[in-house]
C-alpha cells in the first residue's frame, strides 16, 4: 500500500507558461516586471545584482517629492574592528532586554562609514547605533549580509541539514550568499501600503478594517522577547501601522486591537509585515538528495552573528508548504 507522500509525488505538476510572481504565485507573461494581480515585482534582484545600495533607503524629507537615499559604505570587519566591537557588545549586554538582534547593531556601528551620502566618520559608536536602530530592518539586514560577504566572501556552507520528511542528513550544503534574493523599494510611494482586513477590529465604537502600513524600524523589532513569536510579531506590526481608517492621524495600534483580530486577519497581516520589511530573503530551497524522498523544503539561514560570520552554519529548517 503506497504512503500518502509517494502518492503526492506521483502526481505530475501542472505546467504553466510565463513567470511565477515571487510575491503571490500568479503566473505572469514573459517580460512582465510588475505583477498585475498583486502590483509587486515579479522577480526579485539578487544581492549581486542590486549591489551596494540599501533595499529601501532613508526617507529624504528635504526634497519635494520625498526621495529614498540608498548609498551606504562599510569597512571590512577586520581583527581590530572585531575586538573593538566585542568590547562595545559586552557593555551593551549589561542592559536589560538585550538580544542577538542588538549584536547586529553593535557590529554594524563599528563598520559603518557613511549613509545616504553623508559621512559618519565623526560620529561616535552610540550615535551610530541610534541611527541604525531607527532604520528599516531590511536595510540593516542587507548591510549585515553585505558586511559578511565583504569580510568572508560569498561562500556559506550549511552543515548537517536534516530533511524534515525522511530524516536524511545532508552533511554540507553550499550556499552562494550573492544569489540571495532582495526585496526592494525604489519609489517612496511603494513603502506605504493600505490593506483591508476581512473582519477588522473595534475601536472608538466602530469596526476598523483599513490600515496603512510602512516598514517598522529596527528598534521595534528588538522590543520585548524576540524569541516569543507572538510578541515579536505584535511589536513589528504595531511599529508598521501609521494610520487607521477613521481614526485621528496620530493614533497607534495597540495590543488590544491585535487581540480582537481574527486568525485570518492576523495571517494576512503577517504576510504583509514580512514582505514590507524588505531586504534579504533568508530562505534557501533544498531538494532532498535521497532518491526515495526528493522532497523540496525551505531552510532558514541562521543569521546570529556567531553562526553567520563563520564558514559554516548549523541548520534551521521549515517544511516548504
């Protein structure tokens, strides 16, 4: 009697013409750059293709209309810089609530030379850290990957990757970091997105269904317990909402608002938050080499500094839906 997995593999996938949209899965005509269904880029550029530019950038409010300033410059993470950054990290660790995300800020603060065409050479470390905390997460993570490639190269080996279906162990799986896809925004209007919830939530006596979002700041990500998925999502979500239908301009989203939301609305928002954050996509698609399995699954690169800044990394896995 065949098992369910083998029966699934026996079904030939439907062949579709065109290019599959990386955002919504819609198949678009060849040559299409913006998906007509979700109005997002059909294919994302790689790190190598996008180069030394921030995926989103700094909002330049001095120009009319506002523009995004994308220039950045880092110095390599050499031994002297690493020693200095380690001293700063020991100091920062004494603060309550410090997490591995703060370590990314510390390391970048010691290598950041300029942003948006402005030199930061005369800024002290604490000032640079403040600047980095107020940036979009995707931009911070992009510079972090860029620093890793500049310091150690683009070769990155995942070790002892376990297939979630059959348990087969892949001793070493090579990853080329320069091919990581980058979610970008090249227009100031593209960082704002209005979404409509299916069920909505009650606020000031009325049901609110429309909210306007933009990427949160990195600071919003590090508030609270980043290991708690629900709390992490709530902090990033609250930091992303800039307007609520029918509410005063300065109204912010609260935990009580999120608690009212239906599971379907929260699932919708999670997808929006992930996509709007911008920057590198950390998924690596792996095909199990076991001839009796060959299941495709997603592997999430472990980007904690101690793992990411070495030539191999322990495994984190997620079954591909």
